[in-house]
């Protein structure tokens, strides 16, 4: 489940970076939170996929930050044909699913 969450984090980080680049808002103050979430998601995904120490904890924290940001972020930039509840609920749901996958992951301990 952790690998699935890590790949989902890669996709989410890419979507955040692409969104910031398309809006030319990467240098504005309001872009700091999403940019930080993208960096944390990318680092957590990298460390989890490489099975490095602390990767799951970092990925869990990154999903928590992105869930919080998705919950409080306005959905102004969605096209008019996207329903309001979908525009608000989809980022929160994706972030919550990623967080749940990491939290519910069970590591297999090797016998040493």
C-alpha cells in the first residue's frame, strides 16, 4: 500500500507543479504552501520507493500537509462546468486516500 501511496504522491506533486507553472504564480506568496507540499510529497515518495529510513513518516506527513492545504484552499481555478463539490472534494479525497494508504501500511520485519 505504501508504494501505491508513493506513486500517487508523485502524480499529485506533478499536478501541483504543473498547476503552479500554468498559472505563472510560482513566485507569489500564495504559492508557497502548494510548492512546499509538492516538495514534501516528492521527497516522501522518493524515500518510500527507495525504502530509505524515514520515508513512510515523511510521506505520511506530506500527505497530512497536502490534505490540510486541499481542505482550506479555494477552488477558484476550476472551469465553470466542474461542479463546486467536485472541485472542492476531489483534492481532499485524493490526499486523504494517500494518507490512509500510508497509515494502514504494515511493514514486514525481516528476521535477523
